[in-house]
C-alpha cells in the first residue's frame, strides 16, 4: 500500500523519503556533536536496557513466594522459557546448565533493545546499528570456539571442518567450504541477520510515517485519500515489526545454543 501511494505523490514533487541519516541524531555528550563522535541515544538506550532488565528480574525474584504473584510468575516463566525451550532442548540435559546465564542475558538484552524501536518517543532499536550486532555475535563466536577447544583440544578444528563419511575424492573441497561457512560466514550471518532485519523494519515504519504525514498534510487534495493507505500499511507493519523483534531475539539465541551444542558434540 505504501509503494502504491507514494510514487504518485513523489511525482508531484515535495516528498523527501527518510534516509539512514535520519536515524542518526546528534550526540548527547558533547551536546549536539555529530553522530559517532560522542555519547548518543543508542548508547543511552543500551545502558537503559541493562537497568530495566536488572530491575525487573530483581523485583520479580525478591519475594520468592511458593505461590507466585503476577510479577514473579512472569519472571519465572520468562526464565524457564530460555532455560528449557532453548538451553535444555538444544544443548542437551547433560550440558546445558552452565550456558543458561549467557542465553538468558542475550535473549532479554536483544529483546528489550529490539522493542525500543516500537516504543513511542524512544523509537530506535539499538540493534539496527551494526556495531551492536557485531559485538553480540563476536561474544558468541569466541564462546563456541573456546568451548570447542576446551572440550576437544586443538583437534576441535578438524572435527569442525571434516565431516564424517565424506568420500576422499571431494574431501578437500568440502573442507574448504566448511572452513568458510563455519569460521567466516557463520559469525557474519549471525550478526547481519539481526542488524539487517531491525534496520529494514525501522526504515519501513519511518517511510510509512513520513509518507502518511506528507499525503495527509502537504499533498494535493486528490492525493490525500492515499494517506489512508499509507496509514493502514504503517499500522500493520508496526504490529508486524513487534512480532519480528521478538522472533529475532529468539532466533539469535537459538542459533547461539546450536553453535554451542555443535562445539560440545563428539562428531560433526
């Protein structure tokens, strides 16, 4: 609907679609400095997410009643979801417990920072900036490599890139493909999947909002009804984006558990 409505308005002139630069507000410290040269909104939201997550689970676990209240129940349900549905089911009952804190922290950190993009006035998913996604994927990357070496020694690298049962004739080609896919492509896709999805969704919401404002306020009279299309499309994309924000947090942690399980497995 947005794609159908805006080209007609753009042909009339005057509509300027939002760009990536519109997401980059001036820094907070030093005040109004160019983006990337100080302490800005993204960094503030990252710190805020840590405070909010810590506050919620501290308050939820404070009383520890046998019959939990609503807040305690929500906290326990959230913890059990990551513990059982991701950690236990993917890594396995024997090995999963040491990794629950990592999976738990990653899931709720990414979830809250994703959802910031759908909260009025905040309206910025910090994971839409590639540095955040790279940092999170980098932590996971180092984690599963160290775990593999700790479990199997230096022979882990052979286990990771030499699949069992491959004919010797094609083994060299398979090894090269496995090295590239495991140690190069995997961390890149792990980070870019999160970053690109959050960035694209945020830009679509920005485009819908800018298009709706232009069509309803500034466009010619005969184009104003098209603003209803962009408004409806924007509202639909807003709720769809919330779903994607939750799913991307789950997918990132699910892949983390899969990578950890692969490092601990005896065979590739």
